């Protein structure tokens, strides 16, 4: 009895996401220590050869049409995760993978780094806004610009919620999370 290991929780979570038609590297192997070594556990997942993160895809976008396609898909993908009640503990563009030769579409994304995540039924407004903040903030590094502008943030939020009035609502909440964390959303 006792608690499940971190590896077991991530293993089970991977299969639960796949059952919900959310792509993630398929869990293929789990090892858990017994007795005094029970704290040690490992998981192996299938690899996704050549996959790039959504952040890497953003850096590779050569025009505004490609950026728009990526941000629309990321907003919609985030909405799908939230509609399914999935809480990702560290939701950023680096944890959403896509194959380089595939289009920027919701069905093409793979979610990684599941540790700390889970299905929690309904997600609060704060949790949803925190995820959106983490995602948006991952496109705005502190030291240099990746060309992510306020209009890109608006596009992602509109794609997430589907309407201009709701976009303003989520913009307010995302900025509130940023103030709480002491981080800016607008590039310098």
C-alpha cells in the first residue's frame, strides 16, 4: 500500500492522456524500487525522433502566417486540455512537441513533462490563467526578443476562448497571474 511512485503516476497519466486522445510519448517501461529503495523509480517512454518544441517552431517561423497558424493551434490545444480537466504543472511552449515536417495543428501536438500534472475535473480560472501565462511567458525570454508581441498574445488568447469579449477576460486574468509572479508579459 502506500503512495504511488512519481514514475508510476507519470506512467498512468501518460496512458490516461492517450485514452483522452491527447498525444504524449507512449509509456513503455516502469521500474520501481522495493523495500528501502522504494523511493527510486524510473519511467521510459517512446521517443519522438526529430520532434521540436513549439518554442523551437516559433523561432523557425519565417513569416507571420506561420506564426499565426502556430499560435492559433496552441490556443486551441490549451483549450482542449482545459476542457478535459488536465492540469499541467509546468505548461510552456517547450513542453509541447511537434514534428518539423507536420503542420501546426492541434492534432499534431505531443505533450511532455507530465510530472506534477493530472486530471482534476474542472479547472479554476486561476489555474487556467496560470497555464496561459506560463505558455505566453515562455515566448518572452528575459535577455532577448523572439518577436512575440502583444498582438500575438491576443491571438493566442482569442484562439483559446473563441471570442473577443472572453479574450479581454483572459487577458485580465493572465496579467493578474503575471503581477502575482512579478513577471512582465510585454517584451522589453
